[in-house]
C-alpha cells in the first residue's frame, strides 16, 4: 500500500509519541538509579553508583531477588511439565469433555489476578488448611504459567500434525521412544519460548502473590511496593526496578527471537 | 485369482467384517478382503470412500469398530502400530525434519536396537536402491518432492516389512515424475517380493500398477478383480464410470436401441464412426449401427473425442485414435452412424 507523504508523517509522529509515552518513564527510572540526589531532583546533577551499592547491600532486596527467582524457576518447571502433557492430550487424543478442558486450561490467564488471588487464598487457608508461604506462591503462579507453555506447545503440535508420530510408530518405535526422538526435538524451541514467557510472567507478578505469599515471603515486586513510599528508600527502589526491567525483558526478547527463528526455518 | 482362505500362510493380509465408524459416519463398513503374499494390490476410490481408513486400520493408526485384521494369519486387530510388521509411505511423506536423510532412513533400525555402523550401512544400501545415496547428509527440507518420496520409500523398506502400505504416494508429484515413479515402484516391488498395498484415487495408476484392484465406495468394496476384469467387465454403473469413461445406456434406451431391458455400459474406444451415407443403420452379425448427429469434436493430440446425439435418444462419447494418418472428418452437425460389437457391451446390475 502506498501512503501519501502527509499521512506518513502523521503516522510517524503518532508512533513516536506512543513509544515516547511508553518508554520515557522507563528511561527516567534507569537514569534516576544513577541520580546522586536523595529526593531524585531533575535533572540529575551527576552520576553515582551509591544506590546500586546500597541495593546490593540491602538484605531485604537480595532476599526478595532470591525468592522471586525460586518462585519463577519452580513454577516454570511445573508449567513446562504439565503444559506439555496437557497440550499433547488435547492435540493428539480424542476424549470426553475435551473442549471444556481446553477452555478451563486457558481461563486462568483471562481471569483477573485479584480473583485468582482471593480464590487461591481461600482455598489454601480455608479449605486445605495450608500455611501460606513460598510453596503456595509457586502453585499459584503455576496456574497461569501453564497457559503460556500450553499455548506455545499447542500451536507447535498443531503445525506439526500427527503424521511424524505415526511414522515413528509405524517404523517400530514405542510411545516413549517416539516422544524422545521425534516429538520432543521438534517441541524444543516452543518449550523454551513458553518457558521464558512463563518465567517473566511469574517474576514480576504482584497481585496473586500478595494474596498467596503470607507474611514471611517477599518477592521482588512486593518488596518494591513495600519500600516505594518509605523515605530514604526511593533511590534503592529505582535500582531494584531497573533490575526487574532487565530480568523481565530479557526472557521476552529471547522468547520472541526464538519463535521468530523457528518461523523463518519453516 | 481365487481368494485365499483366511489364515492360510499365503495370505499377507486378511480383513474380516472390518468396520470403522467416526460418530455417525461409517468410514469403513464391513470389508472382507484377502491380499496374497507378494501381491501388488490397489485400493481405488474417490476421497471419502474409505480406502485410506482401511489402510490406517491395517497399519494400526486407527482402532477398528468391528471386525478383524490379520497379518500373515496372525490376528493383530488390537495391536499398536509399532507392534505390526507393516510400514507406510505417507501421502505427505512425514520425513522427520530435524534429522538428516540418512538418519531418517536408519530410524526404523535405530529403534529396533541395530548398532550404529550396521544401521548406517543398511540405510545407505536402501538409499542406493532409490538412487539417493549422494544426498544422505541433506535435511528433508532441502529435497525436491520426488526425492522426498524416494527417501520415504527407502525409510519404509529398510526394515524389511512383510507388507508396505502406500497412501497416495505419487499424488504430490507432477505427471512426468509420476510416470517414472510408477515404473520404479513396480520394479521395486518385483525385486523385493514385498506385498504392496497401494491407495489411490487415480484409476489409471491403479490399472497400470496392480495385480488386483478393489474399488471402494461409501466404505465398502463394490468390485474386486484384476485391472482387466475391472476395466472390461465392470459390474455396476459406479465402477463403469469411475474407472475410465463409459457410455451408460439406461434400461429405456437399451430397450429402444438393443431390445434389451437392462442397463448397459460401453467404452468410448470400442465405438467407430462412419458417414451416414456409408453404412445402413440396424443390427446385423452382432454389430450395432446407430445413426446420430455429431454435437462436439475435441482434439486430444492422440486422437479425437467426439460427442454424438443418437437418433434413438441418449448420447455417446466416442474416442477415435488418429492412426495411419486418418483424420477425423466428423464435424459438428454432421450425420454419422456409430457402430460397435454386441460383445463389447457390458450388462450392469
């Protein structure tokens, strides 16, 4: 399609504006993490690593990072195993209630976090009588992490079709051998992409976490929320936010690059 | 060819009352069939006639709703695909995209626990049979359609199955390559002595390749026989029209034209045309001569296809070969007499 130069200029300006609104605040956060002023006066009068040092030395922040990584890794692993099994079942077999199960698996990602949070909180404490802690957070995160793995694997399986697995069985391979030699190698990049997305989702999740973490467990986003409005902590919060940005964006970028690469290969 | 009794050692495949229903659809509806050892057997029919489902039931990809599948006299109805001594060449070839050509061919040996060197050697041999040994390190994605087809063939025969199932394997190839592959398939089958079960919707392919053909319609076998039997003596209007082209005379036309109250089929190439002034209409010495008018004449390269409207009602398609420099004189509107031998008429039921 050919656009007139006026239209093109307007579109360029609009695109620029939208990107500016989205990314300028992030850039400000990054710059402020090096801003020597305690009250973050703008523009910065110099560059300092003081806040980075303080963040590093802050036990609360470090513990929060460790908790967040633990939660994200564990829920991603659960999501990888369950999500793969579920998509294999739904994509390769016929059974009663199949379409309902399909919907129920995807639903958690559409459900408001606050609802998931309250529901899980009630279930854990009221019905099951489990103490809230890092385990409950992991289970809670896994409920929506499964969806990203499921969607990625499901799409890959659909595109693969069933004939590779049939060909493998036809040549004498049992179910497990077929998965190991034929299905899994072709799912690898989809699993990586889905897993990275799941990791990123879990790493910066706050609403569900608030309801399922209990008093003793603090993930990074919760630590930020707790410290944001404390005097003297604002600069350190900035540093932690920058770390969070990096840890969240990197997997998404990798995931996109991976799924893009496999697209190009086909 | 007589049917071999069930379970006899010379029957490679025995199907008894085989049915497969998908919901309310009867994809396969009570098929009885015996395929002899070493036979080149074709299942012919339009899409949706159940031929591919029968193949998938034999391979073990589908579980039969009713009936039994026997391979070499052994009941395998409930066995999984990996537990049956048959291999399949798939319509889309289903070559593993993440493996080299050699690894694809060696796959069946690998999962059977054949050592690395031995399976490489055998796979290379199989690739040699299909003249592709030089492409062993390529990925399937880097091959042409015809080459993929050969790799799929090599992958299936390397494990020395008793039966090879081929699901429209030539469907994706262009005409020249198809004809070449037909010759090679036939040759390969003769050399290996393996039973081939070939699924196709292409009647010409079935006629060219097969020892016997089963014609499918709506999940049933409507006729079973040698290519000559199927082509020259179709038993139903369906077979007469699906395998090659036929002129069908319904009972009313037959009565007027031949004095027989039954449906008849007549192949276009069995009819010859003469000018209306050259011969007299009527039936003498077992030859029918029916007057009519040419409504269309189409040049085919090897001859002409001429449509004639008969004065007695109904129309005919006539195939005239261009032999000995004779040119079809028949033009549209010209009065002609179509003649054919009574022996060439097939009575349909």
